[in-house]
């Protein structure tokens, strides 16, 4: 079927078997009108009776049976160490012409995305709100039946992990790699331009990543995040800070 995602998050195939070993807990759903969307959270296995990081307070906003207007939830760190990165799978199950289909997308949080971008880990006992990037709309006749949230990967400050080797870790590493490669390319362009920020500013302002870098979709997301961070730095702190980044090798 044809559908539209008003979001920059890349749609991926349903990850088979991710939730098989995890306990599923049905949560409440809030919406602007009566909704039959079921919301399921797949919890991480408990360690010594404690779930290290969990999804709490999930809330769905749905204005029509074929529309997901908004989805928010909170990540809570119950472990005894800071959380550096997390990848969460959001799977939307929907019915069309009597058949049930599923589409999955990843949401990531990464406090170590790039050395130039200072991120804050989730400390012990703290929480972080996660939000969908935008509404999801399907064609008429489609009914959204269920939304499942699954923590696929967690990286702790001591470099221990949950879900190592999986898709979540691959995507986080790919975005980091894309940011590094884009920064290296931009620094080279800056040097070629006689270290003139004004000369390369159009490159930073262009909302597309050079094809010559040969980045995949996840790497492009990382490169674009770095690009937007440079523009944010330029606006808030000025050209000198941006040039400092471009002169650093990292």
C-alpha cells in the first residue's frame, strides 16, 4: 500500500524476533477521540530484580483510525551507571483489506554522537522524554491496530551494552560515522577555501549531503545532524566557534 511518513526517520523492515524473549506489558492509550489503538511496551530483562532502563508514560495521539498524530514516552535509567546511547524500535501494526501489516522505525538517543557536539548521558535515576519526529498517515480504509515500543540497544558509560551487534547499534555507529566523514569533508573544503567560513557557508546551509561522500541513509542522517549543529552553533555562538570545530581533527 502507499503511505506517507511526515518524518525524517527511515522506515525499516520489521525486525523479526526482537521481542520474543522480552516481557510485553500493555499500557494505556490517550487520544483526542475514542481510539482502539493498543500500545505495547516490551521490557528489558530485569537484572537482580531491576529493569536497567525502561519505557514509561507512553502516550498516543490519534485523530483518525488511519492516523498517528503523535507518540511520546519517557526513558528512565534504573541502572547504577549513566546511559550514553539508546535505540528504540517503534512498530506500527495496521489492518488493510482484512490483512495485518507492520512497519518499524528506529528512534535513537546518543550523547556521544560526535566530539564537537556535547551530549548529556542519562544519569542514574533520571528520565529523558522521547518524541516521534512527526505524524504518520495511512490511506483511507486503513486501521492502525497496535503500536509496539521495544528497546533494541543500550550503551552505558562503562562501555557495557545491551543488544550489542544488533541493528540499533549498527544505526547509531553509522550515524556517528556519517558525522565524522561529513566533518572531515567540510574541514577540507574550509582549508581549500583559504579558511574562509563565508566561502563554505552555502555548503553548510544546503540541506543535502554531497553524493561524493557515498553515505548510506543512516550515515546521511548523522551527517545532516552535524550540519544542523554547525548552523545552530553559528546562530547562537558565532562564526569563531564554528571555525574552531573546522580546524580540529577528530
